[in-house]
C-alpha cells in the first residue's frame, strides 16, 4: 500500500531522503522561505526604528520629570 500522506502531487514518488517533507521542488520552497524572511526582516526594522523614536520622546519626558522631582526634593529638604 502506498503512503498517500507523503506522496505529494499525483504522479510524484515519495521522497526517500525525508519522508515527512512535502514533495515540492526545493527551489520554489527556498524562494518562498526567503521572501517570508525578507518580510519579517523589514517588519523588524520598521519596528525597531519606531521604538527608537518613541524612546527619544520618553527620554526627554523622563529628564523633565526627574529635574522637577529633584528640585522639589531639594526645596522640601531645606526645612526650618
């Protein structure tokens, strides 16, 4: 009985090197994986750039809040 789960398309013989692999030509699968990797890389690049821009804004907010709290702490420590 032929193993239909690993036979691939009609007329293709099962692969003997890796019986769990689909019977697609290696070139097209490799290209598909490469295209998907490029999409992931592009998305990660834009995400990191966005995070860097947000970090610049929060850094300035942090400095303003830190300066204000330091000044108020200095005034509060003066005492009588």
